[in-house]
């Protein structure tokens, strides 16, 4: 599961946003970090490995502006674009690899 965050009140790249997921008996969190090393940039999307879990109970996003959003019953195996204050604005399903 991957989240691409777009800030509106916060910075557009959502650097500093913290995403906490709960589902399948586990809780994980990660933050959007900028930079990388000299003349490079890391992917700004947040990726979570879920194993056999097929959906998440909650996804909480704490934006750098101080706002928080909670999403419920989110299916796994997708890339979600979440825009600050608007919730999920785009979903792309992962394609199965053969």
C-alpha cells in the first residue's frame, strides 16, 4: 500500500506529514521525508508492507499544518493520492506480476 500526499495548507510535497495505519492486528507509521543525498531525491510517497492483510481499519494522517485526517476501511494493493482536507482524490490499483 502506498500513499502520495498533497498538501494544501501545508507544503505541497507534504514533507513532515506522518501517516499511521492500523489493520490486521498491527500498527505502522512513517513520515514523508525530503532530500536524499547530493544531487538526488528519494520517492516522497509512503509505502507500507501489509503481508496477507487485505484492508486497513484506519489510516491517520497528521499534516505539517497541524490538521489531522482519518480514513476508514481502506483496501490494500493500491496507490492512494490523499489531498489535505479533501481525503482520497485518486486511487490506482497495483497490477499483479506474473
